[in-house]
C-alpha cells in the first residue's frame, strides 16, 4: 500500500507526509484516519478512493489503485 501511495502522490508529497507524520507524532499516538487526512493535505489530492480500496475494502484493490502512476504497465503485463 505504501509503495502504491508513493506512486499515487509522487515522491515529494510521499516523503513530505512521512516526515511531517513522524515530527507531529514523535512522542504520541495517532490514528490511521489522521494519516489519511495528512496524506491528502500534503499531496493536495483526493485520496478517498485510494484509501477505501487499500485500507477499508475487503477485496484486492482495482488495477487503478494497485498499479498507480508508473506502475501502470505492470497491470497489463508490460514491463518496459
């Protein structure tokens, strides 16, 4: 899921989210919904579908979420 999130939001937003998350919660606890909200805020993207597919669903995520961004060629067997 984390690799797919990275491919969905891009490196800058992904690593920015992780850095902010660890700084904001270094000495405490937080919830996964808080992580979802932070990732959406930092990336500026609506990640509801992504997190619904990966964290809240009961089936394998659709190819849209399983192979986002540069991983898309893997969805149809292309490896170039």
